[in-house]
C-alpha cells in the first residue's frame, strides 16, 4: 500500500486506497500530535476517499480538512478551525443532525457522495473514545429521503456493461423498488435509453472507454467507476435464487450488471433490498420506440426551454399522487405497441370519462394516499419516521375504500387494479391502536405511541412527567413528619436529589437521615425513600425514550414485513391515478377515444395539437385532418410560409399517435391509428458544440439514424431537411431522402414539410407522394394565415411578408423585395454583373438578358449533351448551374 503526506502538516500519512479501521497511522517526530478522535476520523475517512465524511459529534455532523473546505460553500455554513493546545489547526464545519436531510440534498445536487458516520454507543456511558462507524454512504443514485428527491421524477441508478457494440443495462430506483432491464444493440440505442431514463448515477467498470462519453453526454448523472470485481455474476445468481428466479436462464452480461448493482447497494445503501421488484419473466408488451431526438423534438416531458410547462406531460399530469405522476412520465416515454394492452387502458379511461362523479370520488381518495411507493421503500429499509407510519395508517384507510369502489367497475384493468390492492386490515388496526393522531417528524420530539397501548410505557410516562409532583409531595410529607418548615428537596449534578436542612434545625433531623454534604449554612441528607424516588424519576426519562423507540421499531418491522403487499398496492394505485388523470384531461379538453387497428393507415379528422390548444384555448385553434396510407398517400409533402403552422401540424399528428398508443384519448373528432412501432422526428435546428457538431451535422446524423432504422410500421416526421447548408446541396439531399423513403421496401408513413418548392415536383414522378400546403390569404399587401392544411402545393413562401410581421425594418423589407425580383429574373445582367445587387434606383442597369447570355456556341453544344431524360430535376439543375459558372468564368 502507498501513502501520501497529509497537506495539513499533521504528521499523518494517508493511504491512497481504503484501509482497515485498526491501522495505526504513523507520526513524525517534532509534529503536533493528533487527538485519538482525529486519528479515528482519519482512519474512517481513508476507507471512503471518494465521499465526504459526516462525522457524528453529539448533536452535530462535523467535516474536517478538505471535506470541510469543499462542503462549506455548498452548504452555506461557516468554515472554522479546530485548534487547541498541542493540536494541529484543522479546518472544520458542521451541520445539526436533526436537519441533516436538507444539507444532504444540497451535496447530492452537487453530485457528491456522503458517508454517514454515527456514534455506536452512548457518549455518557462510553469508556474512553466513543466507538463510531460508517452506517451508510448516501449517493445521488441510492438516496431515499424525501427532502433529497423530486417527488415527480424517478431516481435511477444504472449499471451498464458493453460487449462489442451491444450493451446491457439494469436500472434500479432504490426509492421505489422499481427495476428495469435493457439491451441496446448499438450506441445509438444506448444513448436513447439513457436519455429516456435520465439516471442520477451510472456504474461503469474501471477502464471502460465509454465513461468519458457518458460524462460528456449526461451532465446530470454522476459516473461511478467500479472495479471488475463489483460486476459479480455470483452475487446476482444468489439474489435471484432468493427471489425465486432461476439464474441459469439469464444472459451472462445481465448477471454481471445486476451483480454490480447489488454489490454497490450492499456497500452504500446497507439496508434490506427485499423491496426491489424484478421485471416480469414474461417481459413487457411491445413498445413504441422513441429515440432521444423524438423525445426532445416532441417536447414530451419538458419544453425546448427546459421547462415542464409547455410539454405534453404538463397537459396530461392531473395525477393526485407523486407515484402516479412518475408512472405517467414512464407511459409517455414508452407508449405501447400492443393492441390488446392499449385497448385495456382505453376501456378503463372510457369508463372513468363516462362516470365523472365516480372518478372524482376516486381522485379524492387518491389525493390522501401520499407517496405510498417511496414510503414503503423507506420502511423496508427501517429508515421511516413516525410521520411515515402515520402516512401509512392514513393510506391504508383510503386503500380499503378504493378497493371497494373498484370492485364495481366493468373494465378489466380497473378490476385488476382492485384485485392487486391489499388494505392490510391487521396492520392498519395495529397502527390505529398504537399511534397518536398528531405525530412528530422525529422520534422523541413528542409522544409517538398512544396512551393505553403499552402499560409499562404509560407507567414510565407517569414517572417522567409527574416527577416534580412526586417530589413536592415527598417534601411536604417530610416537613410535616419532622416539623422542619424550611426543609427542601433539591438536586444537583454531583449528588442528585438530597434533603437540605438549615443548621438551626439540625436537632430535628430524624435518625434515618444519612448525611451527604455539609455547607456553610446547612446540611444535606439522603434517605432510602428519596434514593428510590431518584432511581425511578431520573431513570424514567431515559427508559421512556428507549422503550418508546423499541415499540416504534417493532411497528416499523411489522410494516416492513408487509412490503411485498404494499409494493403491489402502490403499483396498482399508481396505475389507477394515471387512468383517472387521462380521463380528466379527456373530459376537460374534449378528447375522443381513438380506434386502433393492426393495419398501417392513419386517419385523423379535426386533429389538434394538445399543448398549443391548452396554452391558447380550444376556440383559438384551427383543427386539421390527416390521412396517410402506405399504398396511397405514403408521403405527405407540406409547403407553406413560415409561421403558417406546418411544424405544429407535423407535431400534432405525431402526438396524436403517441397519445393513442399510451392509452389516452386524443384531441380530434375522430382518429383511426394503425399500430406504429417507431416514431422518428427530424425537427428544428440545433448544434452540439460539446461534440464539435454543427447544426447541419446534427441534422444529417438524425436523418441518417432515421433512414438506418426504418420499419414497415414507422412514422417519420421531417421538418426542413437540408436547410443547414447551401440551397442546391439542401435541395439535393431533401430530394434524395424523399425518394429513398418512397422506394424503401418498408414503406414508412412520412410527413415532410419543406420550403424547397422544387420538392413539390416529386409528386409528378412518384405515385405515393402527395402535395399539401397551409392556406394563406393576401389582403392589401398583408398575409393572413388561415392555418388550414389543403391539397396542393403552396405558390410561394411569403418569407418577406413574415419578416415584416416579425418587425424587420421597412427599408430592409423593401430591399429584400428588390433582390427577390432580381433573383427571379436571372443570375446575371448583360454586363455580367450579378442581378442580385441591382437596385431600382440604378438607372445604368442594362436591359434584362437571358440567364445564359454569356454562353457561347460551344457551351450551347455542352447544354445539348445533358441527357435530361435520365436525370432527376435536381441533377439537371445542378449540371446547368455548373455549366453557367464555367461560361461566366470563360467570358
């Protein structure tokens, strides 16, 4: 083992790697000596070099040395110095133990880990140095405390391992017990999955080159590099057997990553893991695949500004519980592609829409549940508070009513939810009889156990709370018995309770009084009776605390033993909450039930964009139809001016399909949706400076990903392909992409918006490409956007008119009109000057010449050689442009 010198000049050599707690750290001669407590601190710190050490000292957690300097500014606490005679000056800071969760939240948000070191014995009774040990390491991916978590977001810890270009992942949310497994066939699928999960912490094997890329791409996640021994398939096999699953049928890579999760949790979480729920052996039903570009472009869970407001999740989230909100997010990012499963959700939503009053009763009960999922996980780890037990008691009251209500439903999914819910009447009765109504946040802040529940506890409470009264009665009795009116019963820390008699009354002191101390004016005595009272009174408070803690721990154990039933109930209640939310949204916004089928066509009548409608109001939104079919209108080419609504229309079709397949009603008058298994979008312009990628490169990568992963059930949304480069290059690429999609044997359904009017000629050459446009009307020089999608291509783009609407100065607008007219007349004038630069005030400008005026007879012959019949229009246009350039240069 190698050592390095402590930079605080304490004479201590600190090991680089973890060491055992009993190593004696060597000291150098002539250096100030560390106290035994600080030596204890350094030994414990050496075991957790990558974590801040919260070292318990009485009512505070203290941090020392570099930990203190690092944590103080994050926690906004004072950085001080521990300095006593013959001791090394040591930087330190501290936080009170009763408020530790709030401070932990700040450190975890900064991506740090914290090792919690507790006192393992009572300092009042300890002989010598108090024993201390690290009881837990809190990391961003293993935290379970409410104060450190966003209630409406999952908190995933992901372990991943690669084999060639394939990757295996296990994602665990320790705060809820949810576990998912994934296999990505390539890096694209890996990033899509990680982007959807948005993990807080990722475990990667040391030496894995992927680690740096993960750090770069997933800025919110903490990357923890673990040795190969952590990726232990044996640990996974043992745990699977304990869960009743045969590990022999599992893939080796899955066992390795599952083993890494389990080994890491055993080292950090250090609590029971029985609440972890393995995925079903049958697996999930088929899902609609959404790549990360689609998740972002459709603004599913956050807007492009990074806010929840303006996202589809914002519109749909009428859930009454945090666990319901998390499940809604999961459904939204992983819609179904299984007709039967979708139908079951739609049946349930339909019943809840029809029975609005009943649904509202269910919602009221759900609102009182709290986060049963995370609550049961904390109790399973034996880390629950008195209020957690109180919330569980209240939840079980509501669960019983919900189970009874769901028994009357007709839909199979609602009935299944009711069957999964277990009200646990015995546990509820136990909590009702044991707990007071108003519970404290922490044990011993106020009574937790109800009077009458435990006779011994009641006796201890009486002694502890009535001690003064008992002593006052004893004092009064002794005065009457001895005749000493000035007799007093007093207390100090040295002698405890004693009887004080002034010297003039010493002749009245009874013989059984035993002298304890003499003072200048009085004598102090004790009696066997007073000593008995002292033993009972002084010990009652401590015994009261200990006995109440034992009773509380028993209740937590009883709740933890019911974790499996609580977990199933929480899952079923979250499903019910999401279904109620979808029904509430459908009723509020006038959504209808879509008809899904195994065919491939999509027909939507009066479709609306759910988010735009929610933000602007239904009356202000113009609905539009959509019809796509692989045999007729496979590709819809959409043209029209900027701001006319092309992008909104494209997105609304995609969102209606997505809503239908997650089991929601949709914003339309009617909708028939053939099952889609991949939804692609290439929308908007954005660069990726961190990867050194320009806007155009990002656009081309997204396009390449789409073309490489087409399926017969793909829906492709393309908005402005090719606009990030020169006009001719852009047209060429857009044309070629459209042709590729049309000729693909997969025949995906495509919505293709463009400003390249040349692309409307595609419909002349390809039978399954149809032109549509967004209607506008010109009125007295202004443009009125009608927002209606109609058959046929747009006549022009109206870009200059949109510039005027956007507030571009009028001189710029007028000059742009001049340049546009010049462009439309040809590239060069008779003098060979660019027409583009011509101004109307230029009186010397010669009369218009043909576009190819400089072309000689030789070039005319070259033009004649262009075989137009065997070239696409774009290729012919490019050849012409090249010849014109050669002619101009030669002239």
